[in-house]
C-alpha cells in the first residue's frame, strides 16, 4: 500500500479488490490524533457510495473504511 502524501495531515491510498475495482481512500489526521478514512471506488464518478472509519491507527482506519465501502456497495447493488 503506497501512501501519496498531499499535505502534512492528508494523504491518499489506492488499492484494488475483486468486488468493484480500484479503491481510492482519503486519509485525514485530525488535531486530536485520530485518523479519518473515506474510501470510494475509483470509477464511481460521483462517489455516492463511500465507506468511512476512524481510529488512532491510520492503517486500521483504512482497512475498516474499505470494509465499510464493500458492505455499502454490496447492499446498494444487490437491492438495485
């Protein structure tokens, strides 16, 4: 997992999965030391399906936001 640093408190990570393709995760570090991660599928132009998680460990926040994204995506597209 390669972290692309944008600023001191913000970076992006890209990865792939078998469910929906390339996942883009935006990670923000708050002043409190908590990391907030927002994941979305790269091809989802309007990024309407988003996974979110927060943690004191950035890698854990990323992992949980991706898990949340997969869950949201499956629910949305199995109901459609």
